[in-house]
């Protein structure tokens, strides 16, 4: 079986020396050690200089880290360490460098360090730093956790997941509230506070299709001589009249109905499950209440005209709206302040 490819420096390769660590890998004992570690796939092995530059690595490094080194000297060991460990390793290298290239000396130091690998996962590894015959070696082995550490880690992960779930739930609640607000703004007439034309047409189209064959009536109302109110008292008073009219309209309809401002001074009431006779009676009650009311601080008295129509045959909802509008204009042409 062919041994794994390695990136150890060849005889004679050397860079600048910091402290007393040699960057040459020619000494006999060092070469024997490197030969042994070169094919050890369970360990990630690095040869370092005094600046932390990686001069060589073994096949285990590529297997564990998933990052091959193309040429010695291109990367630093700090490229793979988490930020909290970088200063720690710089201190270790500086400390070990002080032991110098003594042929008789072999010094080891054990640390636990966190590495980030190609997949962005974080590995906690038991690391051994060695200064042997003037060369620095880092041997990293995936750390095996004890049963208690596994339990603690799983508990931490469960807590993190629970916190994440709570935060996600909170964000979802906020999003739902925001969507409700947006939906309300999209479907509400700002001036009167009742549904707008968009909401009315959605309601009519939905109920019309769901209750096909059932009675369905519309009431369309228009404030008589509204332009005269604006011209005489100003648009602010006109706005008060519109808001008051909408309030009376919404207070006179059932919960299953929908009333809204259809545009300008026109209002519409959609009445599913209601025939034209009952709808006309509701329109007459509203007309009578409007006529009796005194609106705003000017205590204005106004009247309104109403058109009523019921769906028939294969007619679609747009056709029903058109016929209701025609009935409204019939009421206005007949003298206003009436239901047609």
C-alpha cells in the first residue's frame, strides 16, 4: 500500500529562524520521527518554524482537516486555530523556542486547542508540542470526551436548541403580528376605519364562490350633495361626515356582513345569505338613521341614496356590483334620499 502523501521539507530546506528553533530537518533523530509520523493517519502532524509557519504536514492532517497543503511555508498554524487559541499558541511557540537546538534535548508540552477545519466544523484536539533536535513539531489528535463531558455537551446543545427555538417562536409571533398589521393597513380605509374597496371585493368574491346558489345581496350608498359639504365647510368637515357615515353604516349591519368605503362618498354593504327584500329593509333603516343624525361639531344634517340588488342565475359578482350601482343611480335620479 502506498503511504499517504506528505509535505515534509526536503533535506536542506530552511527559512528564517526566530528564537532558537531551527528550521532544518536534517538531523537523524528528527528524520526518524518524521518518517514514523508521516504515515500515521490518526494524527495531524505539523512541522513548524519559530513563527508558526507550517513547513510540513502528514496525510493525517489532510484527512482530519480536509485541507491539503500544496507547498511548505504557504500557511501558518494560526490559520486553523480559533481566535481564542491564537495568542495561547504564539506564547507556546515562543516558550518552546527558548529550549534551543540541543541535540540531547527533547521537550514536550501538551495543550487542548480548538481547530476549524474545511467544513467549518470545530474540532477540539489534544495537542503535543515538541522541540526535538532544533525542530518544532505539533501533533494533534482528536480529543475523546469522557461520558460526563458528553452529557455536559449534550445538555449545552439542548439548551442552545431550546433557546434557539424560543427565539424562533418569538420572531414568528412578531412576524405574524407584523403581517396582521400590514394586512389590516392594506384592507382598511384610513379615513373611516372600515374596510376599503380591496377588502370588500375580496370578501364578495370569496363568499360569492362559496355560497353559489344562495341568496346574496349588495347595498350601495352615496352621500347626497357631498361636494356642496366640502365647498361650504371645507374638506376637514367633509372628512368628519365620511367618518360619521361609515360609523353609522357599520353599526347598522350584522356581523356576517361587511360594509366598507367603496370610493369617494360611496359605500357598499355585502350581505351573504340575504335576499333583496331583507337587504332593502336594512338600507331603509340606515337611510332613516342618516337623515335623523346631526354630524360633527357643525351638527350637519345630510341624506343619502341607496341602491339594492340580489344575485341571480349565473351572474358573477362583478355583474352584481354593476346592477347595484345602476340601482343607486336610479335612486339619485328619482330625487335622492331614497332606496331603489
